C-alpha cells in the first residue's frame, strides 16, 4: 500500500481511470458482439435484412471505437485494424 500522500492520490486516480477505461472497452466489445451476430447469421433466408442491420451496427461500432481512441483507451492503429476487419466481414455478406 502507498505511504506518501502523492502515492495515495496516484492510486486513487489510477482506480478511477481503470474503471472508466473498462467501461469504455465494455461498450466497444458489446457493439462488436452485436455486429458479429449479424455477420454470423448470413445463412438465414433473410440475409439482406441482416446486412442492413449489420451496416447500421457497423456505424455504432465505429463510434464506440473512435470514442475509445479519443480517450486513449485503445491505440489508434489497433482501432484502425479492428475497423478494417469488421468492414471486411460486412462486405463478405
């Protein structure tokens, strides 16, 4: 445990930041999960509808990823790679 006041404050700050970062990453993962549902359901007869929903979900994923990048939760290159992979998955539909 920290002894000095500055170390105690740093610990408090780290806990708050960690909690905030985990919340933002959870939001990104949730959006990606929703998108994956639409891309996995391509064998259904209503595949057209799923692509439409997937494209709408993709914009939500982009928004969540961009917010995470803006606050340095995930690195910019990783975010770009994630976007690229998800877009390729949508284009395969």
